[in-house]
């Protein structure tokens, strides 16, 4: 049988500040990853266009 799920504790003080800071960094990281993916797709498209010209 499954164990019951405990409530998530509420963060206060330094722990709350650290959590907010880390979550903001994560958003920035996700944006950078998405941008990199977009750039890599553009590079692949450009490479395919250049290779088809020869």
C-alpha cells in the first residue's frame, strides 16, 4: 500500500529567499536553453541550404 503524502513545509527567512532566488535562476536557464535550441535549429537549416547549393 502507498505511503501517505506529507504536506510541503512552508519556507521562512533565508530558506524562502534562497528558494525564490533559485527558482528565478531556473527560469533564466530555461530561457537560455530554449534560445540555444532555436539557434541550433537555425544553424542546421542554414547548413542544409548551403549544402544543397553545391
